[in-house]
C-alpha cells in the first residue's frame, strides 16, 4: 500500500472513529513498521493530531505485540477449512468478508485483555520471541 492511500484511510476512517469512541483524545493507535506507516507524510499527520490520540511506539521485530496477527491467523484457518477452495478473487473476497463479520466479539475482548501480558513478555525477552 502506498503512503498516500494509507493516509487517506487514517484521515477518513481512523480519525472519525477515534473521535467517536474516545472523544477525550486519550486513545492510542497501534501500527507496525510497514513502510507506508513510517512514511514522512503519515508521521507528520500523526504529529499534527497528537491532541486527538497518540501513536504507540512500535519496537522493531516485535510482532508479538500485534493482536491483529492472531485475527489474521483465525481467519486464515477458517478460510482454509472451507471447501471447495475459492475459485476466484471475488469468491475469496466474499468469504473473507463473511468470516470477518462473524468473528466473535469475545475473541477481540480476550486479545485486548491479553495486551499487558504480551507487553510484559516482550520486555522480559528484550524484544525477542515470546509464546504469543
């Protein structure tokens, strides 16, 4: 994804969502070290909006902190369990959307609740691998 496209997503979707969910501006947004996330225009945008929410500092080589990776894993396992395999992109897109919209809210709650333990594990291993 190009930085400009990512910035449009942030400005058009993340900012209004954060303003709605956390109107006091005390939200923290987590992203990884993908090149579009680290682009100058994106980082400058976040600097201009620090009064609305904060950008979480992301240690290099620490995917253990990203609960989204676990969601992708759940989705991939569910997708691979379906038969027959997707014959085309349109079917794949539809199945992914169906899986995404049917994920359990409890799963999300558990992932969020596990973050303090995940962060502690990464700190303990000094940024190394953890069981998460």
